[in-house]
DNA sequence: TTGTAAGCGTTATCAC
DNA sequence: GTGATAACGCTTACAA
C-alpha cells in the first residue's frame, strides 16, 4: 500500500472494489447522513485496505474552494511570528486545512502586487495578516476586492469582529505603569515603538493615561523612539538616561527594546532594578532569558492566532468566535522601588 | 477586473475572447516554443485585460503534481525555524511554488501517522525536514515509501547530497575552542546538547578534538548536558561552576544555553568574561542581545534553506546544488584571557 | 438510500 | 502551429 511508483488509489478504485458508485464513496468521505450503515462500513473497509486519501486538488477544483489558509507578515520579532504560526496550527490540526506562509518586505515598492499575486495564485480560503501590515486599511480593501476572506491582527479596533483579533495593549500598559507608580516611581520614561505602528501608539497611550491619572509628568523629555529592535532600544535607553534628570523607571514598548535598555543601563554602571526599573511588552522568550528576568506584559499571540484561524474556517460563526484578548501583567525581577524613594 | 462576487476568468474565457482554443492558451501560459508570435501576443493581451490567473488546483490535478513545498520541524529555537522559512521563501519567490509548514511534537506517539497524513493529504512536491527530526532515518524511509521527494537538514552527513544540506558544526566548534585555548584557557567546559541530537554529538566532538589536540583534559567533570533551552543551560552551567576546580571557559552547544550559563555565572557573582569566558553556537538574535554580547559560531541556516528548496524545485539538478555549508566564528565580548592566566 | 450525467479548470494525445 | 477530445479526481444536480 502506497509504495514508490505505485499510483495512488482514487475514488474510482474504492468504488470498484466496494461495488458501489463513486458518488456513494464521496458520501462516505463527506459523512453524508443519508447512508446505509452497511454500505458505509463496506466502503470504509475498502478505504482502509487501500490506504485511500482523497485528492485535495480535485476536491478544491470541484468545490471551487481551497482548504488553505495564508499568513502574511513582516515582523522583526521571530518569536511572535512563530507563536502565531503555532496558534494557527493548533486550530487546523486534524483538519484538511494547510497553512501557507508569506513573509514580505513592507518597504518593498512591489508589496501590493506581491500580495495580490499571492492571493490570486493560491486561491486561499482566507488569509491572516499581522501587524504592522494589518493596520493598513488598503490591504483589507485589497482582500475584499479579491474576494478573499481575511482576519487582521491588531492592538486595537481595526475592523468588525469577523475580520479581527485584537488585544488591549493600552490597558495592559496602563496597568504595568500603574505598578511602577505604586512602587514610588515619579519619573517614568517611555521607549516607544516606530511611527505608523498602531501597537506603538496604543502602548504610548497606556503609559500616558497611567501618568496623567496621577498628575505625573509625561513630557517629551521622557520619550524616546525605537523601532522594536535591540539596537534602537539601546539608543533610546541611552537618550533617556543621558538626560539631566533621568527617569527611575522605563517602560519599553517591546521586550527586545527593553533588553536594549537593560543593556545600556549596565554599560553606564547602573544596576537593574536597583538604579533603574524596566518593563517590557510581549513576554517572548527573551524576557525570561536576560538578566535580570524582565517584568513584562504578556501578549496572547497564540490564542489570538487560534481564533483568527477559526474565524476563517467557520466564516458563518466568525462573529461568535472571540475577538478581544486581554493582555496579562507578568512581574519578574526588573522592577523595584526607586533608590531615592 | 476581479471584483468581489465576480467569478474569476478561466482559460475558456481567455480562449473565447482571443478566438483561439484553450489548448493554445495553455501553450501561451506554459511558454511552449512552437507558437506563432502573433497568436501569443494576442492571447497575452487578453490575459492581461482579463487579469486571468491560472488555477493551480486544476493545474495540479491535470499534471498530477502539486507546486507546494512542505517544511516539517520541531525545534525549540524560533529564530532558527524562521530563518529557515525565509531561506525557503527566498528560493520560491517569483515562482508558482508555495510553502506549507508543519510543526510537530517529536515526543508524540502519533508523530509518524501525523507526518504520513500531512504528506499524503497535501501531495507535496517535496518536503524539508529540520533537526532533530531530520536525523531519524525512519522519516527518510517514510518519504521514500510515500514517493515524496525530501531534503534533510543536518549537522553532519545524513544522506546523499541530493537529499541533504549540511553544516560542519564539528569544525566550527573546534575552531572556536581553539581560540579559547590560544587565549590561555586550560580548563574548558562543555554544555552539550540533548542525547540523540546529531548536532549535539558533532559539537561535542569539535570541543573534544580541540582539547585533545593540545593534550588538555576533557573528562566527564567538564561536561554537563542540557536540552537546548535556557533553563537547562542554567542548570548545566551551575553544575560546572559548582565543581571544585571550575572551568575558566565554557562552550555551550547553542546560544540559548550559553545565555543560561552567563545568567548563572552572574548569579554567582562572576563577571563574564573576566571570570568566565563563554561561547555559544547559532548566532541567533539572542547572541547580540544579551550582556555581554556573545561570542558564537554562526550557523548559515538561511543559505542552507535556500539550497534545500532549490534541490526540491529542480530535482534533476539537486546534486549540483550546494550541500555543505561552512559555519563562521563570530567573536564578540564574552571571552577574554583567563583571570589567573 | 443509491446511481447517472455533467462539470470544475487545466493539460496530454493526436489529429489536421 | 493549432484544435478537438479525453483525461485528471472529485462534487453537485437530478433521477431512480
């Protein structure tokens, strides 16, 4: 059964050997309810004996529908992308769906054509798009135009629930910064993410809301911008620490930049958390890996991915599938009361 | 062209509008050489006007061949998996191929059936399998049985060149450990990878060969085992540092475990590299991210992935495609001469 | 409950 | 060079 070179058995082989029509075999495959139990068992026996597996290309052709989900992303954060992939795989495990991935360069001048070609060629059932690409409404319009179902992943409301999985980054950050304030910090810096990222904006707002609620300063001298990379985290951290009145705590908009801040603090002879408290965002592997272990806000990527995939697989129930996912504060060892408390 | 709800144009539409048969259109699509230039141009004009894209499912059905590459892995290292994915995408960009991914749990009792189902269902052109799964000959046998082309990725010779991309981990590690010896280290520890991983074995051997060539000790008291994770790196590092005569340098079989060693050294009040030199393997993002920046050995994953994909896309030229890929020593700041020279 | 005929969109065969 | 015709493996009418 199934040795090299042997042609794979088809529905016709099954039909012939079990003495029924191919339509009946088709009914067995598709679990049609109106089927004699005896017939079903007979056909199933032959299927097992032959090791028959329906050809998904033929199915796709007949059904005018391809059981393939696509994933489009351009993200510097490997762990986040992989977590998302695994969430999708959780959802399609033991189903006939497959996941095809499509990393792109968001700065490429041919990005739109590239994505259009991808969708048109593969005739996907649906596509999931990750931030920051997901924040661009033009892509949603493109998917609509191509008649391709989609789910956007975002850090805030981006679309109606059927086409969205969303985390509450703003609240998560607000809560984290409130913890710093509760510990006694008064000058709390922000290393914000790159311009044009909704996640960067939301996390900035979370920081701002926490400070403003307590009447604490949140002026420009407490803000430095990075681009979600380690190097820019270092640069932004350095800019904040070199100010005349440096912050006693810094919230960085992702873990990698927080690691950069920790790094540059150490270069300046500062001890984290004694001389500087640091909080990140994501709770990717790096958070537990660096020294000291990083206090952060967990982003429930895998869960979001699972729901995104399920929205595409069951479009009729997409609205009932969860769309909003709370973040979670993860206290570790990179924060403490300020030294001159 | 292509608005929602509109049926996609088919080869029949193109044939009708250009006044030729569908076979002629098919010839245009497939760049058949025996075609009148005038006819070709006429058909191409209609194709462009209609925005016609051939249906890959129908193609796959007619050709009995699916233009899809698969990737099977179970690896704790996110960056390595993602690098591999991007290498594959480099190779299939602007082609009709797509990449479907299939993460698995190598400890699952149903692993074999799972992979078999994946291959049989998707009817892949070929599949790439990553370590440690790639080191299991039984999978190669399974792919042969299923008539599915494959390429194994490994840290040593695993198969003939047509089915293999391979790095020279042993030499890379030997070179790195030789650098430690040249700096004056005499007791050099090894945090080795998990049992059953070929990469772990090869890196172990590289360490051993470097030491033995200089007549230095490489007994069991200098070896601790981890499982390529941060936590086990910490445990193994602690085991080595708690010995009566601890090593002045440690080679860890991957970057994540090296980060664990650095972590635990710091917990014991040791300065890296002053009191302990550390070298990792991989050169993933974490190497440049931790403090101090980690000296390591770069593993050319992306390049290997590119070649792996090309071997599957052009099986007839698979032997001419590169199969062996050298690692590269990447000196950073986690090594120095030993304190008590 | 089961079977027949037609069709999904493409390519291969073999005439012309 | 080009075009009928029959596959490819499956599903959806519609009948029986």
